[in-house]
C-alpha cells in the first residue's frame, strides 16, 4: 500500500520505494524488522514466515516480569 513503514524500519536502509513498492537491496541481515512491522503482513521471507506471528517490541516481556 506504499506506507513506507518497512523502509523506515530497516536499520540498514536496505529498502527503497519504487513506484510505491518496496525494493530490497543487498545489505539485509535478516533482522525481520520490516516483516514484523508491516501492518498488513504483506511481507514474507519465502515460505518461512507464512502464517507465523510477527513480533513487535510492545509484545516483548522481559524474563524478570514473567
Ligand atoms: S530484514 Fe531487517 S535488515 Fe533486512 S531488509 Fe528487513 S529490516 Fe532491513
């Protein structure tokens, strides 16, 4: 949808927008930030992430608080 959230989420500036679509460069560390922050779950890493939960920092519960 061209929201650019993935582009902004990438710590390595590895995503650029072309015609409102994200294009991934060659500098990916597979941190999964772009995948996890997409509000539409529109980004997949092949079959690996299909149907899997996306993790956001707000979902993180430190071990000491469990
Ligand atoms: S997985 Fe991480 S490093 Fe790779 S493109 Fe997405 S946000 Fe950038």
